[in-house]
């Protein structure tokens, strides 16, 4: 029973296919005949017929015609095209012609026909061998949704084995059907459904373009599809904003985390923190310059080389600042703030003197260029790497503070400096190393920021206020607070932007933070207890 | 605040009941109850970390208790609802463990700032020091033996002198209740004895709570003693009574 | 302590007021009455530049009130200066346009003045706003911040956020304050051309007199009992609360007063330099003015004024010549030197030197000895 059914099914299918093939062969044949007429009007009909036939050879024939490689022989009723090698191929069969006729004449095209050929080829590349070409063709048909291509789309759909391209073809077909009047409701509704499944901004436009003259059922289907696509789009947009927010948050985290350490452990507001970031960025620049001039093949490793160097350079500058200036100012936080501001001016001007006031070009290694998409989410590689980099630094720092003896000493100093001192911890040394660590991490941030921001002497200035925002919002002496502070500020910023615009959004955020500080003067995660109060 | 007089929780000057507070999981004060009567002088002793200073922080509004009542003046005022300034203006004065005087002001100005007067901005902008004020300052300088130092910067005083200046500032405030945290820390024996005299003198017309480690000093005060341990009251009574209490001995000497 | 009296209160202050009085009279005379080729002629540019210095001195004085005497380090004090400046700029702009919407609004196609520009065509109203706008902002901001006990570096940072937010806001064209370009191209003030030598001289004298008035007000404040409370708050805030002073009220008072003085300074600055733009709100400006006070001597009124004049004088010298690239090195160096080596500033350090050691024979004048009696040892 089952076998009988299967047999019948196969029979039906082969009959249907055979019918289609026969029809195809007809128009293909007449089209080829017409080419021999050597008249523009006949050639025009020929192109249309060949294109409409969807014949496997059609694409190659039109391609040859467009580059004047298509020939006909009136006497032998042969159409052939010439390969680049000079050999002739029989257009009808696609086989090589061993003995080309003597009276071969080129098929002539005028501008109008050339346009026609190009358009027809668009539809026919749906049948190209190269999947990439087919994919492009399907996308282009979806965009143009020219009803002329419908037949090619159907033909291609019947043959397509690649699921992804098949889906694209279905969508292209749906796009044509939805925007063309006269199809039966059931077909239109199916089309709307497959568009709904695609669910991006363009399909929304297509669904909205369903004409008013359509039947109630179609309109209803369109309305429900519109609503569902809109919801889907809103979700994607939220996801995209969330990613932008997390990405900005990771940048803020990188910029602020070093500050959180120096402020948290030492109670020092380091106004030159931004300049440590800048030093890290310039270190990257110098490394790349060196590689460009002496070892260009290493360019893709330039950031990997710059990372440890930037940490060391910024860290050493940090230790020098601590030993040279800040240690004379302990217990005077406001004076420290002013002195480090002075240092920041000097560092800026030094860099300006050495490297000039203009932006310096820092290149991106291959693995950081470009973008990829997840659904409707577009993610650039550099942002993703920076996000990962920030996550690594954060985790590394967290582990270092928890599991190394240096970390233990730092935490002891954070919680009770005097007590730590009397326990035999050399608070001076801890301070210098802490400051070096905070500055070194700022240097690392500089390597990352060199990929997304202008490397100029003002680089640090543009991050310092944001870093402070993060630290005071998150609370002092708690790395998790800094993480949450950075991420929530990043996300808040990106969600405010679409409503308020970038500048007004930022102003709103500043006002919100000022209000927040009234509520929680010590930030989200403040240490409590007697020692902190005094 | 406007309770019917026959219906009051307490008639005491200061009344703490079931007060608890914790910092990050650590219970600094644990179900503490304490009553100070009008005109009473009380000594509070206890090992380090017993919660003595935290208790003072709660009374003066620096720390909010997690639970419990802190009532003042016959139970009329709920101190947990007020900030430091309001509590100070209700007549509760405090001397800190670490002497805190205004180091960049002269001794005289320190006392001037503490004198009982309107604390508002405008009255102080247009302030005129009257003869009565000057006399009161002279009097306090005399009591605290600082007359010779009246024009010195308070920061230049010795540790003991700062302690006395702070007590003098308490006198200037003329509070109903004085909270005195370790008044004789770092003092010589002679100074300690003088301070005990001074406090007994003050106690004649003020209520005083003294927190102190120095047992000789507490003995010299000769008042009722409360022993705090782990944030609550361990024992209460005369000094010889509580020092013979086994639990107190255990707490002080260890097991 | 005698020398302290000399440099802080009496002699120093008298010299300060004397110099200002002489400047207020002599600069206009030398500018207007002395022929240009004379050695004694004071040029227009000198009048403008020194007028600017004096307005900065008033600004520094106001900052010293809150930082030097009350320990509030505002890194957004420039905001009040700029707001005062904008209030004056709005008046000058409406003078130029004759009360119609000024040029930049025409470019924005605004037909009518926005409501917040109403009244600024009257000098008296504008002058009131010069006091009130900074004053109200400072009062509201200070009330909330001080009530919540935001202190120390936290306060410094949120004041910086305040001026940063204003900086961003005033850059926006649709705020109606001329956006990036700010307010400029002024023609007349109170009917007189702002370019006229007489007007410039008058503005200079007004600034000198305003600085004298500001000094006297600040001196009255810091020498009152309220001033002692401020210092008490600076040195031991929590102690001050425990003896019953409402610290937030005092801080709000002095913060508001200082903001109003800064507003006046800004209003005097704008007609002299002829422009006010959002750059004045930049946080870096506010930090720079802190070091004027620090270098001159925080907690000394004459020091603050002196520091403002000196550093801006250096700035003019540096930034107009071949030294220009080195100005930031110099400024940065001043920040470090002052905080590390000269925390009391020039005047504060001079005042703490015991001059009697150098002039042993001479006794201090009796009246000063009485005012600040000698210490016991």
C-alpha cells in the first residue's frame, strides 16, 4: 500500500516536472531561433524568452551576449558562444563544438538590449553554480521584487538544495507576490507568513505595502504579521542597544577600573588617570610604528606586544608619580586631587610636544576588523574583543586581589590603613605598587581604546569624567561595584540616546547621577562600619 | 511626643530598650537596654568591642539603630528620628574618645563656639559677644585650668589640656546630659584625679554618662556602674558588686 | 601670630584696599587723560587685561570663602562665574539687537524671544539675575548635596559633574544661548559703547570697586562668629554637628554667597572681554581657579586675590610669546609645587613666618597686640 502510494507520488512529481521542463524547453528553443533573425526586436524577444525559460544554459548564453561572445550561424541553425580560450560551445547543449560553422556572426546588442540582458541575468544568476552568486541574486531579487523574475525564482526554488538559499528564494518570491496584485489570497497570505518569519525592517516595509485593494483576509494577515514583526524588531533593537550599552560599559570599565583601585585602596583621586590611558594608547602607537618600519609581518601581533608594554610603561609612570608627588600628600585628598591634575597637564603637554597635537593613526589587526551578525544584531569585532579584554582584566584583577599576598595586603590597607600598618604591612610599598597597578591597568585600557578612539593628547581628558562617574556610582573599594556601575551607566547611556539624543542623554545621565549621590553619598556598594566613617 | 503624662513608657532622662545595630553582619549592639535618670551619673565599663562607643553614636544620632527605642526626656523625644545637630540642641553633649577640638581656633574661640546660644546662621553672622558670654568663658577657663592658654591655638595644647578643653566645651554647651568617652585616657595620675573631681562637680547639676577603662578612675567617681559586653548589658550595680560578679570576671580575665 | 594679623587682617588688607582704590582712580586717569605717547599712558589692552584680572580676583575671593574657610573644594565654581557672565551677556545682546531676538536666534528661525530671555533688556533686571541665577542654583544644589552630607572628594566630583552638564547644555543651539559661539558682538552697555575708552575705564573702576566690596563682605563674614563656625566645620565637621550647629545650613549659606560673588565677577568679566561662550563652563577652568587660590594662600582673602592676578599675569606672559607651548608645563608645575611645597600659599606662608626673629628690636604696635594677644609661649 505504502509502495503504491509512493509510486503514485513519484509519478505525479515527475509528470509535473516533465511538464515544466517541456514548457521551458519550448521557450528556450524559440528564443534561440529568434537570435538568428539578426534584428533588435527579435533579439529582444529572444532574450526575454531565454531568460524566462530558466534553462540551465540560459545564464551562460546571456552572459556571453553581454560580452559580445555570443554567435549564431543562420545556415546551420546553431547558436554558440566563445570561451576565453577561444573554443566554441554549443549554446543549446553546453557541449564543446569541435567544428564551429564558418558563417558565425556575433549577436549584436544595442543599449536597450544590453540593459535587458543585465536585468535578465540578475534573475538567472539564481541558477548559477556558485552558491555565493545565487545568494546575491536572491537578495537582489528580494530588493527589486520585479515580477519578471518570478519565473526564474520558481525555477531556482525547484532546484535549490541549499536550505539557506532556498529560504532566501522563498522570501524573494513572497516579496514579489505581496507587492503584486492579482494573486489568490491563500498564496498572498502564505507569502506574508514567510515574510513575517524573516522579520526585519525591510519586510516590515513590504508588509505595510500590501495594497488597500487587497481582501480583508489578506489585510488581517498583514496586520497581524506587521504587529509580530514590529515586536520582533523592537526586541532586536533592544538587544542591539543592550549590546551597545555593554560595549560602552566595557570601555567605561576599562577606563575606570584602575581609578577604582587607586581611589579604593589609597583614597587618592588621581586626576592624571586619563593620561595613563593616553600613555597606553601612545605605547600602542609606538609599537605599531616600530613594527611597520621594521617587521611588517608582525602587524597582526602588534596589540599582543603592546599590551604588556603599555602595562609596564604606564605602571612605571604611575609608580614614579606616587613616589615623586603623591606620597607627600597622604591624608590630604583634595591636595592630591590638585597635584595630580597638575601632573595630568604636564603629561598631556609632554605627549603633545613629542607626538604633536594631532590624532595619531593606530591600525587594527585583521582579527579586529569587520563585523558579523547574529540575527538582526550587528556586532563589530573590535567592540567584541574589547568587551572580552575588559572581562579578562576584571577577572584577572579580582583573582589577583583575592588570591595573591599583594592583593591581601591591598585589601587590608583598604579596610584599615593604620591597622594594616601596625600589622607590619609596609603601607608605603603597598601604596606605590597599588598606584603602579592602577596606572598599569589604565595603560591596558589605552591599548583597547586606541582601537576605537582618536589617539591624541586629549584622549585621557575625554574619559576622566566618565571614569569618576563610574567609580562614585559604583562605590569605592569594591570592584563589583565598579563593574555594575560601568555596565549600568553604559546601558543607561545607550538607552537614553535614542530618546534624548547623545548630548541631552548624557546631560540627563549626569543629572541622574548627581541626584543619586544625594541618596547614596558613598555609591551603590559602599563599605560600612566605623573605620570608614572616620 | 505629646503623650498623656500618666501613660508614659518612662520617666527617665534617657531610656534605651531592645536596641540592636549591626555592621555588615557584625552585631555591635545586641538588644541593649539602659536607663539613665535625671541628675544621675553613670559609669560604663566593658572590654574593647563591647559597643560602648557605638552606644554613644546611637544616642547622639551618628548611627541609626536597626531596632529598639531610644527615648529622651521622660520618653518625650524619640532620638532615633533626629540627627546629630537636633540631638545636640536638645541638650545632649558629647566628648569623644579621641579629643576633638577645633585646632585652628584659639582656646577662647573654641569655648565661644560651644557657648549655649542660638545656633542659626543669621544670629551667628551678626553675633555680638556680650559681657555675660565673656564672664562665662572666663569661668570655664578657670574651671578647666586653661586661663593661661586662652589665646593659644587649640591644636598646640597638650593631650590632657585638649581633654579638659573638650570638657570645658561641654560645660559651655550646658547640656542636660553629658556623654563622656574615656576622659582620662593619656592623663597622668594627678590629672586623672582632678578630672574625677571635675566630673563629680559637674554631676551635681547635670546627668553624666562616663565610659572609661581606668578602674581607679571609675572607683574615684563612686557611682553606679554598667558593664557592657558584646553589645548588651552584662551587669549593673556598685563597682565592687559588679567586679565580684563571676561573669564579669570571666569576660575581663578570659576563661 | 602678630605677623598673621598683619598679613591676613589689618595691614595686608589695608594695603590691598589702598592699592585697589588707587587703581580704581589712577587707571582711568592714566588711560584717558594722559596722551598716548606718554610713558605714563595706560593702553586699552592693559586696561582690559587688568580689568579681567580683577574680575578673576573677585572670583578667587569667592572660591576662597568656601574652600579656604569652609573646606568645600568646588571643582565647578566656574559654572557660577559663567552663569553671571551669561546673564550680563544676555543684557548686552539685547542692547545690540534692540530687544528683538538676537542674530543667532534669527538663524534658528526663532520669531520671538524665549521666556527666559524676558526682562534682560533692562540692566537692573539683568544685574539682579547676575546675583540670583548663580545664587539659586548654588542654593538648590548646595541644599541637597550638603543635606545628604556629600563631602570631600565626592563633593568635588559632583560639582565637576554640575559644570560639565552645564558645559554640554550650553553647547546646544536649541538652549537659546548661542550654542558654540556663545554671546558676543556687543555694542552698548547702559547706552554707552562698550568699545569706548571711557566705558572701558569705567568698567575697570567698577571691577576694582566690586573687588573692594567683595573683600569687605568676605572679611566681615570670616571674622564674624559665623566665620569661626565655618572654620570649625572645615577642621572638624562632625564635632561641629555635635555641639549643635546645623552644618548643612552654614555650608549652603557660604556656598550660595560665594556663587553670587562669582556671578558678579562673571558679569564684570563679560563686557570687558566682549564674549561669553560655553568654554567658561569647562571643568578645567574651574580646577584652574582653585590653584589661583592655592598659590596665593587658601584661607587668606588677600592671598586668593593676589594668586588670581599673579597666575593670570603669568598666563598672559606665557601664552602670548614664544613660551606658549610651555604654559601647561608651568601651570602643571604650579599645581604640584603649591600642593607639595607651599600648601599655605604665598600669603599664608609669609603670614606664618615669625618676622620678629628678623627684626628683634621692634615691638608690634599696641592695637594689634590687643586684637590678637600673644600666645603664652
